[in-house]
């Protein structure tokens, strides 16, 4: 998932049609790496809006810039960089947007007045480069006024970003610009490069394309596959040149389609400026009217899922611990049940001793008698406690039999209840992984509190020594059927 240079070019073109001539009304820094510019438009949009929100992010996992309709909570006290941006850009007018080739750098050039009242131009550089992303305010003299991330010499000896330092662009990469090159030039570069899979070779050779675009090109060339360059035939290179020409045309003429890739559970996976077919039936795609709507919806959904995952982390841990506890308990009960399988032998020993009381003496350590339960009437040796009388030895074996018989009945009941509880926990776990709203998460949390897995005030496991809830046989899924609230000691 990457906002590549070609998609940024589409965003720039889209923003130019809306923002040129707009003036900054408010500036907010909603987090350490995120900012919102509220701009008053020179003329209302098609839906009558007089102002828009421009979102800028230098976050390592989601660097981007686009219009947004989302609502954000501002900190009570604005950070220093936000105060500085307000000082320099208050009421500034956006003159133009400039992209450096197909690099992921967009410059917003504003017209404003200095302390002397003279018109000057200031630049906000939005650098979308993964963990190196930044938002930089540059003065008319080309020097950095400040940045949302300061980069000193200990962090980068090549390109420090500090107040007063002259702003320089990142070192240029030895890649072909997708807009300025031809399919033939790309083919020649691939033939001269390393013998790697086509998608990786394209990523290394062409500037402005992300991994998903490179994989899509390879998917078209090899019809659903990705092979190394040495395996490409003349037909493959023909297909490559044809598809590259289409991609270049889309990039040049802004004829791409804002497309999002989502999985079967509606989780956003990736996005691009072109149709995506590489996933076949494993993924779905959704198109948007604008790139801003694409990115706004994509990251809103992704952030919501991450927040849900964070909020549900404690519940997942509790369910996992409970599931492990139930599994260990069931394993122990099954072992005890196996030990009860010898109960018939204890009864047989008692019967044989009772039938041979006359031939057994106190003090004997064993008794060898005819086993009348055996069709062959074979002899059997029964261990005895020499401290007990023959009758007491028989009663001991009868006692072992009754204890094993009672234990087996109780164990089978406990195992059945444990299996029902395990199924219930699995159903809650499944519902938790599928929860997409805070209401669904709250309902699951409330049910776990009701069933005794969570304390009402604090999300804690039941105290040591407490039993598990007695389960109703019909318990199948949370919020619809659940164990009885009563608890039994097991």
C-alpha cells in the first residue's frame, strides 16, 4: 500500500481544480504528524460548499494529502509548529501546486504578506516518503523556516531539515520517469537490468509506480503470473509495451480511475489510479468519483479497524486465556476418564475375593483364584493388602469401583459442559473478530460481564478459584444465545 508519484500527480491535478485561489482560514495540528488547512474557496463547489478541509499527514504508515470530510478533535493547546504556520500563513492565498517530476513531493506555493506588508511567496513542501515523510515550511529565500519533523545531522548527514538550513530535494534516483519515457525505453532498461521477477524489475526501473501497479502490469503480461525477465518471450514484451502505453496515457492525461481494493470482510487493502485485476476473485474493487474521496474513505476505514483492534485487544486476550484454560481442563478430565475405564476390573476383583473368602488368609499379599468371568476359567492373581482381612480387601475393590463409576458420570457431565463453554468462547471470539462498530464491541463486552468473564468495573478474569459459567446447550453465538448466568463449581 503506497501513494506513488503517479497517483500524487492525479491528486495534484484534482486539487488544482478546486483550491487555486483559495485562502487559508484556519490551521490545526490534530496530532504530532497531522495537519488540517481550512481554506475559503474563491467560488463555491458544485454542492455549494464555500470552504474545504485539506488534510496533510507525515505519518510513517499513512503519509498523504487530500481533501477530507472527516471530523477531527483538535488539541486544547496548539503545538509550536501549528502556531508558527498560523503566523506565516494566516489568510495566505494558494497560487499553485508543483510536483517534482514524479517524486512523491508536492509543493504548495502561497502568497502572503511579510511583516513589512510586502507580498511574498512561501512554500509548504509535503514529502510523502514513508518514515521520511515531512511537512516543511520554506521561506522566500529557499531556507527552511521550520518543519513538523526536524532532521538534524545525527539523523541525516545528507539532508538535514532544520530552521535556517537551505531546503534541498532528496537525492534523485536512477529511474525512468513514467511520464517522460516510452515503453521501448522501459523494455531496454529491463533487458539491461537484473534477472528478477518483472514486477520487481519495473519497480526498480520506473519512477512513479507503486508495487501494486507493477504487479498489475506483470499480471497482464503473464496472464495471472509473474516471471523473471529471462523467461519473457517476444510475445510477452509485446504485451508489456502495449500495457505500459496504456498506463503512461492514463498518467499523462489524468484518465485513471480512483480504485480501492478490499477483501471479503470489507477491510481496505490497497488503492491505485487504475483498475486492479491481479487478485482475481480473492479481492474486490471499488471506484470513487475523486482521489480525495478514495483516500479519505480508505484511511478512515483502516483507522477505524485499527482503533477497533486496539479496543478489542483486552477482550481477545481474555478469550484466548479462557480458551487455553478450558482446553487444559478438558485434557485433564479426559485423562481422568480414561483412568475410570478399569472400574469393571475392581468390581470383578471384589466378586472373586468374596467368592473365595475361605481360601484367603489375612496377611496374604496376593490371591490366585479361578476367574469365573473368563470363558476359559483361567486363573487370575489379585493383589491384596496384607493388613486387611479378605472381606476388607473385597470391600476396598468395591469402593474403588463405586468411586470410579461416580467419577465417570461426573466427568462426562463436566466434559460436556466444558465443550459447550469452549464452543461459546469460540463463537464470542468469532463475533469479536467480525465486530465493525463500537456498539457491537460494547454488546460483546457487556455479555462477557454478564456471564462473569469480565468484572463490571474492570476488565478482569474471574478470580482464582471461581468456577466457569454453567452453559446452556443452545448457546451458539454471543448476544443471541449464551450460557446461563449461574455458575457451578467444577
